C-alpha cells in the first residue's frame, strides 16, 4: 500500500502579549470520553487579542482521523481563567458510525518552571442535539508545534476550484494519476508544459476535499515532481508536489468563511506554497 507524502504548509501567526499569561500557541491533551476513537486526543490552537480568544480545535485519533472546529472565548488575566466554546465544524474525517461532540471548556492557566498547563473541565453536546457527551476534567500542556503541522490544508471559501498540474521545471516524461475524495479523476496522464486540469466544488454541503497525486512512473529524473496551480476565486496558489512509486502527494481543501485575504508566501524545507491574488 502506498504511503502518503505530506506537503508541509505552515501558517504562522503570532500575537505578542506582555507578561507570563500569554496563552497564544498550541495546547495538547487527552479526553476521557466514549467515542469512535480508541485514543481521544485534543489540540487547541489559540490566538489571543486583548481578552478575546479564537482559533481552532482538533479532536483526533491521528492526522487522518479527526474533527476540526472553530473556537472562541475570553481570557480573564486576573484569575487566569480561559473559557472557550467550539462552534463551526470546518472539517471532519471520521467513520460514518461516529458523531461529533461540540465542547465548552473552562480552564485555568498555570506555569511551573518551563511547564505550562491549562487545567479545568469540559462539557459538550452531540452536534445539533441536546444529548450530552459526558464531559469531565482535562489537562492540556503547551507544545511547541502542532500535531497537524505537516497536514497540507488550504483554506478556501465557497465556489469552484480549478487544479492545473504541470511538470516541474524540466519535462522528463512524468506520468500521474489524480484522485479526488477517493475517486480517480485523471489516470496515467503525462505531465508537460500544458496543464492537466480538473475541478472541485466547495460549498456548505461539501466543505472538505482531499486531492492525491500518485506517481505512475518516475520519468527520466526521479522523483515524480509537479507544479500544482490552484485557482480559487480571485486567489491563486502555486504548490510544489513530489511523489514516488511508494509515496503519493496529498493536498486538502477546507471551507473557511474567514479565509485569509492578504497575499503571502508560505514555505518550509523543499516544499513551498505561494499565495497570490489573481487579476
């Protein structure tokens, strides 16, 4: 079975906040709850602006089995109490038998030496119902980086997204198959200076899409490399992809109504994503 090569896309945001109560960053813990995952991990990605907090929460087993939600709340500096509420479900990859729990947190920040924690309790209800998710105590620890740091996730608004695959730099006979949401849309197609094109649709009924590029050969210059040009409304992205006979390249598209509007360049290692505004 082919392994997936994850393309690193890093979105960096920092909120500078004087004092020891800067809770901006990544926090990881575990949940004691019944559910579809044998391991119930949780990660909070928190940003702080004044006393208001916002960001994303991940309830997950691993980077391929998870639920992602928006979070908002407030932080009381005097009592060091953080109150958070999950809201919009932006992404989920879970078995059909599973249900989504929308959670609330009341946590207290503390620091002992280099160890920073958020301790408290959580409650929750099954999405769109009054059914309780049990709830309980929880301890989250600040971590340096997200467990999802290597997940290739591009935030987009609603609309049709165009994907154009080109050979990277020198045309050397690379051939690929493209799979969207588990369905083959292009098969054994040779990359060249002319695009191989396919489309996906993001809307409120289809808020998550996964695109996988599988190398059918390695061309004359291994590995199989491609440039993917993504056109989403007035925005365009250029992404470098690399795959081999044992590893494929994967990109995920997630609906986000608060999609980034400024042009930027995001890069890490040998992989890069360039974002720019179209004409």
